[in-house]
């Protein structure tokens, strides 16, 4: 993962578009990455469909999910999903919340997704469920309050994915590319599992296979091959993100003192 | 919703193409909007596939589904669906009749569609069925007579959608954009519900969740985000509607006395 | 249907490409039309995938499925399907043999396709099955002998479609456009029927509805609307057929005495 | 199959892209061909997604799956699949390893794929399963060791395809084009079989039909028609492989003594 802010913003715009183009995200859903030099902040686009995200759309947030600069644009309502997970999991570097068509049937039928093929191993042995109604009763199902975000983060625990009943899924990654792989492979896995179900039953990988398959998919060779493939598909569709506007780029290239509050900084660094 | 006739006609052409491009409409199906200044009229294209509609194709109708000007083009046979619903429901500003692939299995199996995810909440708690055969016996299943249209409008009642057995669905909206959202989300909802069914059973949202999710999707933030996304997809496919021809635009920009009959006017205004 | 040979050849190339583009035909399958002025002949492309067919690829055959001119190109092996049906059914003006993905599951499971929505009415009340193995034992399943073609034509009888077990389907039309509509709508119908089956059961149209729906879909309004739609989609994909090369066109514009044998002519005219 | 190395490399790049474009391969999976003049070698691209393969990416390997020249690029980890099958089966001229979406449900549910339509006949009467866990216990499921490759080759036996539980499939061909046909048709066959299953049951072809259908699909007419179709689709998507860079081509056009070891040569020639 780039440790340079400008490169990471470019990669985040690309990740948004790849996940939009590969059918994980549509008009809704969002992808963030932890700030490369300040673990008490994260980067998330303004409220816009992922396939349209440009580097200029990307804003900085504290882990309380407050924008660092007063925003002139609309923000995602559900950004606490990101902030609360970054607070709870110092190992998480990137977060994606989505309502992918492959995953929704499992969120509706309340049937667990289990890894059924080697690439599915990257999602881990168990994917927990979270039902917003259990703790918060009738809502519009959006995760907008800090306590809702914290409840979701607790349900996620140390797992890679949490399924949100009647809503969607939230996936975390050890890097932005790791997140993109997991988000795409959980969809493929869910699709094959559902179809296997129509043939009879779907047997999961052995626990030892899951662990080894996950290690495998942290290796650069496979990640790079997949990333080149998805980028090429995006480019063939004429959907690559534009470069950052030079004015903004110039402004950002000057390092600035962080405006994060001491409390936010503590939170971010404590984990 | 634009209160200006020219802008609304532009938006209606775009709505037709978005619904065509997103898989709700194909060669058949149609979308109308109530006239912005005369509630006793509505706007509906001439008989043409929705993905091809241009502003110049859009005609004015009275609520008896008669064209205001003698038409030189073929008209949709089923326009009474629109007129009868505008007569029965003064709160309805836009109507879409379709045979979407996601919805048809439910019209064939006579299984109710229920909201199973938050975006599905916009379709309401219950979707009634209508069987043309019950009241009219053997027909070609097209809704072409006033009494057929009125019967369908009665079945719709105060709901957002009515499923027409062995035929398709009719959706209504509080605005054109509200209609487009509902039409697309009912298809996503039906798809997830059917697939959840193959895994076991599909649990609907709680009634309170449905009400709150519907309120949510009347807010501008989500509507605008989705509209930008669908428009971008249409543009990327090179399928944006052309502008209205200037001759016609010039002609229309001159306000004209309404040719609606007193009886039609009464009907339109009474509700 | 054009009664002019050149226009009909143009329409046949277009019909091939529409059916290729709409997913009815892929690398295989073929579409023919009866000769506009000589009922004892039919027009069918040389052996080539339908989406690639150009007017110059189209050849004339006698009803014994012999090319009228000595061919310099490879011919479809299964052309007897066309000849034998034109011999048996004087009302049939166009024939399509295909292995569409929507229809194959029914040919594999030996489950009847029944019309389940109004556009499906055009396929008629009953679709018979034909099992080549019953009469001919082990074959490669291609219909290449006259007796195989005649057996298939007998199974078709007066119906619109015959399902060929473990192989595909053959559809007939009262015109080329009627054939294209039926071929596309049987695929949609099969898709909805299969999916309705996963929800419970699929109820067919009432017999009277089927008859009236079929009459409806012979009317020009719907046919023209659908044809414009499919043509537009083909054009948007950059896949419209090229015009006939002028040399060939010049040669063909000179009327020539038919080389059909008296026996073939009798056959063609007798029905 | 071209017996000229340059032409075969061009065909191999094209085969990779066709299988990528037709949905058999995605970011992963790979296709190889036996060397046209040295049966003790095979050609396989460097580690890259199949839809991106260019002639310059293609490397020579011994049957021990060692690159003939010291590689400057990353290699596929699972190349022993190819080498071990070429060692075990002298009749095999091309190999494809894939994780196609149509086939995976059968690898997950452990249900056999059987030929259910005439084009499916090309996959043969029986497709064996292989479970890496049986012999090797917990692995990451990649086939990377010689003994894993040999075990897989034993499971394949004299068949055309072997299904790898929780992983994917490996297909072999009598030529590169034969391999491409089989790889695509097994996916179509699996899709129809799964869908037939939702309607009831899927009856396979009669054994005699399978044998005759396989003979049929070795004939040039059908192969050429399908190849033209897939190439056209690839070209329409702007995805044809570039030509080989002239520098490399020049270098390769000079025949060179083989650097294969005597042991490798023996292996390759012995079979």
C-alpha cells in the first residue's frame, strides 16, 4: 500500500471504481482507507456513487467520522461504519460497506456464507451476522449513529466480514488491495455457494485449508495479477478515474499540521 | 420534480431511457408523468421502446387517456393504465408499467413480493395482485379499456405497486425520480427474494423498518446519488436522449390555452 | 414481409444478427426464410455464425435442401430441418433452429414449456417434444438426413415450436419478423417459467388468453416497436450487417429461370 | 493446429483471450499448448491474467515445468498441472486450468457433470473428481508440487476433464482449438445441467450419442465456425492480442538447439 498520501488517494479512487465495475458496489456502498501517516484519520469520498469517484472527491476524517476540514459537499450518512471499525481494529487498513447482489440473499435468508473454494478462503472460517433490530429496534437500517457503528464493529470482532441482516455486508482489509480482493471473492464465493445449494449441499474448505488459502492471498503475485486484470477491465470500459486537479494536488502536496484533536489522535494511536 | 414543462419532458425522456438501460423495461413497457401545471393531464411518449424515447416523442393526454392534440403517430394501447391511476390517486405524479424479468416469476407463481432489504422498503409493506381474468375473462391480457384500467387502479389502492398476474407490474411514484427508484429497487428486491428462497426462506423487513426506509428514500441525498449513477451509466453507453428539436421547442414555448374538455378538467382537479 | 428478393435477403441477414445479439443463437443455430416468389425454395446463409451473416452469405435452396447453385462455400449440415418443415407446412414462411440457454434446461429435464405471460402466448398452447433417439437410435444428435428432418417436422405438427431433447429447439413463423418475436419470447417465457418454478409452481395462461395473445402479436404495432428496439441495440453494438456487395447485387437483380426440378416445384406449391 | 512455432504462439495468445472473454477464465487460470516440434516441451504464458496475454508473454517449459530460459518475469505457480499432464498423456496437445463460475458449483457440491446436450458430448461420458486433501491433507489448494501434479494427472486418467474439489477444473484437448471448444462447452453444459436440476432431473446423453457427438466436434466445419465467432466477439470488444514485438520475433525466428536435458527429452519422447 502506498505510504504517500497522493498515491494512496489515487489508489482509493481506483479501488472505488474497480468495486463499482466488478458488481460489488452500485449507486450505493463506499470504500475507505486509513490515512497512511496518521492512524487516527481515514480517507473516504464525498457522497457519490463509487464508479464516479475522482481523487478530488476524497476527504479526510477523524476516527469519530468528522471531516477534518469543513465540508462543502454532501457526506455519506453511514461513515461511522468506517470510523468505528478503524477505532476497534488497529490491524484494519481499509473498509468497504456494500449491498452486493451475490451477498444479499444470505442477508435475507440468514444463512451463513462459508468459504467453498480456495479464493473464498480469504474471507476466513466464519462470517458473523449483525441484526440492527436486536439492539436498536425499528430503524431505516442505515448505520448512522456512533453506537450503531460500535455495535457493528463489535459484531465484526476479529473477522474479515460481517453480514448485516436485511441490509448488506461490511468487509475489512489489511490493505486497500487486500480489501478489494476480499470484497470481490466473497461475492464469487457466495454465488457458487448458492448455486451449489441448488445441486445439494455446499461443503466448506477444511479449517487448515482456509488458513493456508488466506496466507496465499496476501502474497503479491496473485494480488498484482488480479489488480492488473480489474484495472484493464475498467480501462476497457473507459472508466478509469481522472487525475487529481493540479490546484488541489498542489495544495495537498504541502504538508500540513494535523487538525486532529488530541483525543482522536490518542484513539488512533492506541490501537 | 421540475415544474417547468420543457424540463419535465427532458426528465421524462431520461427516465424512460434509464429504466430501459437498467433492465426494468425492454421493447415494451412505458413511463408517464403528471402534467406539472395541469393535474388533469399527463405526459406519455408515443408508442416506442423506452430506450429510444426522445423529448419530441412525448405527447399530452387527458385523464381519459385521449391525446390532447390529434396524433400523427401510433399511441401505446395500454395508456388507460396511466389515466385511470392519475384519476384515482391525486398523490401519484408518475406511473411505470413494465414486465421486468426480476418481477415476472412472482406474477407467474403468484407469490407475493415483500421488502427484504432496506432499499426494498420503498415499495411498501404489501404489494397486491390483480388478475385481469377475474373480472374480464379471456383477454389478450393488455389493459386497454377504461373499465380494465379502473379495475387495476382499484387493485392498486393506496399501494406503491400492483402485480398483474401472467403479465407484469405497475408502479407509481410521488415524483418521476421516486418512480424510477421504486421501479429499479423492486426489481433488485425481487431478485434477492427469489434467490433467498433457494437458500431457505426470505424474511421481510419489520413494518416499522419499512416505514422508516421509505421516508429515507424520499430524501434528496440518496435520490441524487442514484440518479447521477444511472445517468452516468446511460451516458457511458452512448444512450442519452437527444435534445428536443428547436422547431418543436419553439412551438411549445408559447403557452397555449388548454384543449381539455370541461369534463376532463373536472376529473383531473377533483382529485 | 418484403416480397422483393433483395429486401428479404437484407432482412434475413438482420434477423440472423438480431437473434445472435439477443442471445437466442450463438456460434451455432440458423435462420431461414421461404423464397418470396417461389414457395418451392428457401433462403439460408452458408455455414457461419448468425451474428456474422452478411447478405452475400445467403444462398437459395430447393425444399430438398439442395443448393440451387453449386456452392463454393461450406453449408449448414442441418439444413434439412428447414427444407422438411417448408415441405410439410405451407403456412410457414420462416424457420429458426437454436440451442438457446433459456430453453436448453427444458430439453434436458424433459419438462414442457408453457406460456406463462402474455408475450409467451405467441408460442401457442402446447410445445411438443421430439427425441431423435426414439426413431434413429444413437446419433451425434444433428438432424442431417431427410428422414430425420421429416420426423422432426411430423413432431412439430401444426405447432409453433418443437423441443428437441438433449439438443435444442426449432421455431417457425408466419413471417420472418413473427419468427424473430417468437424465438425471443419463447426464451423469455422459459426463463420466467424456470424461475417461477423455484418459487413454487408456474401457472400457464388460460387457453382463451393464449389464442388472443397470439392474435395480438401478429399486429404491426407491437412487431414494429420490438423490431426497432432490437435493431437499435444491434446498431449500438456496432453489429449491423454490411450491405450486399454491388457486384453480387447486380448479378442477382437480373431475374433468372428457376432451376428447381418439377418435383420440387410440385412439392413447394402443393402446400 | 499450426506446426510453426510463431503461428502457434499467436494462436495460444488468442486462445487465452477467447477463454478470458467467454467467461471461462478471469484474473486466474491458464492455458498451455505442447511445443509443435518438441513433444518434451510446452508453451505457457508468464504469470498474467489470460485476457491480457500477448505473444511476447509466452515462455517455453520442459515437462518438469522448468522454464527453458532463465525467466525475468513471474511464472504461474501451478504450472506443474500442465507439465505432469503432458508427461502422462502423449495424446494431449493443450491444457487449460480454470475456476469457471459455471463449473464451481459442481466442485463445491461434489455432484458430477454429465453431458446433457450434443455439444456437451465433447467432454466425454465421465468426468472424475480429484480431492487434493485426500492425499496431501491441508494445503492452500494450489497444485504446485510435482507429486500434486502427478496425482491430478492420475485422477484425470484418459478423460477429458477432471473436477478439482473446492478449487476448479482442468481440461485437456487434442489441439488448442479442441481445448477451447471443450472448455467453453463444459461450462455451457454445466449451466444447463444445474438449471435442469431446478426443474427436476437432468438426463445425460446415451453413451453412443456421447461418442458420436465427440467425433462430430473434431470436424473442422464446426470448430472453424465457432472459432470465427469467438474471435469476432473478442475483436468487437477491442481485445485482440497485439502482434509479437519484431525484436523478439526476429530472435525467435532463428532456430536454436534445444536446451532440454537428455532426461527431459526422453520423457517427452517416450510418450
